[in-house]
């Protein structure tokens, strides 16, 4: 069939007969109006909620951080409470039914005897000794926040019984209570350390990127020197230099300062490279021409331009500092007893023969892995939510 002989088909074209009035605003649906009138923080929250893994990671971290102020109430025992009759006791399993009848959450009592071949205590469940778990009960005394004495716990063992959910160590100290108390130091060391790191990184990176010249060269040489030093040996050397006569509180602050002082160069270099490009933008030059001081230009106009990168760097630095404190305490160069952290608890598992016989001593590894992964997923979600191009 010849295309030229095909009759042209008339296409209808709709024309709105209503006169055009530029003064009339375009009508929007309620959803569109809600979006366009929302603040920047609300838009970030909507974008963050779409990242399901990041949301669940945030929930998990909130649950972990609830242990920080309420560790005394959550743990059934105090951090250093010993039970000489249950050294290296295995974890007790929680049951709900006894002989086909619902009893509620309970554990079986333990009987112990010495294995004459290995000279070790062997613990066995006693099915005739049902020990119901008590809730909102009174147990061991503790000093709440160092202000007043109390003995109220979220749950407690039965009177005269035991409740070792994760077993005990060589001195009969409850591992679960140690994990709850250890979260107070292991989780806060990352927050305090990353605060120091961000302040130093933004300060030195902002100066180097905005002013340039000799200041930039000096700061870059200092960053290169710090980054050329091996990280773990430097941590070990500085931690070993802390006086052994210091109290656990001073050791804690000294450790956080060390971690913060050695973590800022990476963020400072990223801030510098970003400011080198942003300072040439028109809005930055306009602020300078209007008489804004360098501090205001950097803080109000340049730094907010890459908030997503700062958030991602902060959330990634926290788990690295948690791992740093864990490594130092594991090597007995960080926190020590009577202070309790996850690294201090792992210090009990240095001997491989002990780990093979008493594997529950490796329990602190589980919350460390969960927290590090949760911070990484949360950082991805916050970075995407703060990025204006996503």
C-alpha cells in the first residue's frame, strides 16, 4: 500500500475555552499542598520512613540506648555481684510449661557436681525445682545514678533461686547483667567521642576549605601525619599512658578523648574538599558582598549544603569508636573492673580453651555486631533522607 495515497487522519485537538488568567494560582490536591508547604525536616522524615531497614535499625538502637539510664532496673543483678556456688554456670533456659501445665516464665534450679576426670563443675537442671521469674520485684540493692539507694528491678529470680540467662563467668558474675551495665559505657563512648570528632573536623576542615593558602597547607600536613600513624598501636600507646591510679570515670573520659582526637582528620578532609567548591557558589559570594563574616558564611551557608555527608560520617564513626573501645578493653588497655563494658566482658574470653569449654563468655559479641550493623543501616537512611537530590 502506498503511504502517499493514505488519506490523512484528522486528529482532534482540545482547546480550553476558558480565558487564561495568570493571577489565578494552580489548584493543587490536598496531598500536593501538604507536600509543598512542609518544612525541610518534615520532608526528611517522610523520606526516612520509606527506608524500612533504617527505621527498624533506629528502633533497635533506641531499645539499646534505653539500657543506658535504666541499667540498674533492667538487670536482675548488679554488675559485679558474685555467686561463689555458680562459677561458669551455663545459661538457664526460660520455660512456660511444666509437665504439660502452663506455669508462666520460669527456670529450673541447677544442681552441681565435680567431674573427677576434668576437675570441672558440671551443672544440670533439676526438673523438680521450678523457680518462677518475678517481675517488678525487689532484689539486690544498687545506687541509682549514684544519688539514692533502691532495690526495684524489672525482673528477678525466685527467692533463693538463680536466673542466669547468659550464664556466669569465672567469678560467678551474671553475664546478662554485665551486658546491660556494659551498654552504658560502650554506647556512650561513641556519642561523646564522635561529638569531639565532629567539632574538630568541622572547625579545621572549615578553616582549611574557606581560607586556603598557608592555613590549608598547615592543616593538611597535620592531617597527613595523623593519618599516617597506625591507628590501633597509637590507641594502645595512648591508653597505656593513662595513669593506673585514675578512677574509672577519668579513664572513661580519657579514652573518649583519645578516640575523638584521632578520628577527626577524615571528616576534616571531606569538609575541606566540599567547602573548596561551595565557596565559589553565587550565594556564598553574595553573603560575603553583603558583609557577612567568615564564621557566618561557613556556619549558615556552606556547612548546611552537605548535611547528609556529616550525618553519614557521624553515624559511621560511632560504631568505629565502639569497636575501638572494645578492642582496647579486650586487650586490658582501656576500661577495667569494676567498670563494666562489652570490651571488659570480652576480656574474660581471651583464652581459646576457656571459650571452647564455656562458649557463653562470647555473648558480648552479639550486641556489638547488632549495634554496628544498626548504625550502618541508620546512617544510610539518614544520608538518603538528607540528600536533596534523592
